[in-house]
């Protein structure tokens, strides 16, 4: 469905079968399965509706996992391959060499240069981690960084760290940003990472005061439940406690408490923050005791004061 920002109108475009949506510059795509024949099709927003582009039929037991932008073109990730739409409007296929892990939730993004795809997995208290797909060879690699030999050593540990969001890095064209977040048994754990190839660097970690005498960071860092680009060239970090706006380098520019949501045409949202609409979702309830998870929709336009 679409929501009219100026007139609060609501329009249903597809009753079911939608797998994912993705945005690239001014293009908006939707991946859906057609009910009549089981084939999948990518549609592009044109005017006031989605116009179908090219369809495809997946291999048995290899349903699509995610739709994303790859060097400005739509790309579809499944467990065994990546399909990307070439200039001749045909699907080019890269077979994966290696096995993708699975998760309750899966997030994926390609860096601006478009030569790879990073896939994050969220399995709640059982971690999830991050993998990288080389689009030239199809090779699948695990991406981790464990600074010590402790059980849940990080900052990126597939056994303990659920990856909740992946977006292209606005500063480094060959990199992505990844968020980690989990609230479980009264403990909170999370951070934002910059991943370039196999290198993992800490971008932001919000410390939460813990019990006196507890020197461990586990249980004292804010859980990030997603990332979103901002119209100013930086990005937003989403937690269940607050929303953070960062510049492109990862410096915190401002912290906002979660705004009060109102029901508009049956959608719970807020327009109180600059250049974004905040929506309510229950995306992480299956894997984290976090309450409702905000979803940020960036708006194009000049920065607000």
C-alpha cells in the first residue's frame, strides 16, 4: 500500500505476495510473487502505480530472500544465487559458491560500488552474524571480528550478535554499515559497525549504565534495530529507546526520544522529527524483548533546523 503525505490518502496496490521493497536514488522497486503462476516479478514505481519489469521463475526450494539496489539496478538475493537486472532488461545470474546462513530476519545491502552484497542474519539470543557475497565469483564468506577469546567477544560474533540492519556506507563506496541489537533477559547489547571487505570497525556504541561492580559491557550498550540513510548525507540509527542521527563519518549529531505516534488512515506514524516519518512495527518482537520497533522513512529535501 502507499500513503499520501499531503492528503493522508491510503491506497492498496497488492493484496498479498509482496516479498520486499527497495529504493535507489529516485527509483522505487517492489518484489512480489504472482498468485496465478507462482512466478516472481519486480515492479518499478511510475507515476501512481507499480509497472512490472522482468519476471523470473525461481529454482525449486530457492525462494527469494531480499530485494536491493546493486550499482543502481534491482538485484534479488536467494539462498543459491543473485539475480540482477542488466541494461537489456534481462536477468543476469551469479551462482553462489558457499552456503548462506538463515535467520528469523534477513537484511542485505550492496555498497555504492556494487561489487558485493552483505547479508545480515538475526536469530535473537542465538546471534546471526554477517556474510559477504563476491558478485564476480559468487564466493560466500563469513565476516567476523573477535577481539578476545571470551564467549561473546565482538564486536561482530555470529554466535552472539544478531545483525539487524545493513545499508550502503554514505562515506566509503566499497563499504556498508551494519547494526547489531538484542534485548534479552533484561540485558541490552548493540552497536553500529563499518564493514569494508573483511575489515570490521566500530562506528558507534551507546553505553547504558549498569549495576555497580559489573565491569562487563554486555548488558550495557544500546541495541540498534536498524539503520536508514538521511537526506543530509549521513544516516539514522534506530533503537527501542531513542533515535540517533549521525553524520557520514559516524559522529552523533543528535539524539531524539521516540516520538508519540498517531493513527493516520490506519497507520501509526509521527512526523515530528526533521526529514523523516517514523512508523510503528513489530519486526523484532519474535527475537527480542524490545517492544515496538520504529521504522524510519527518510524524506528528500533540505535539512531542517
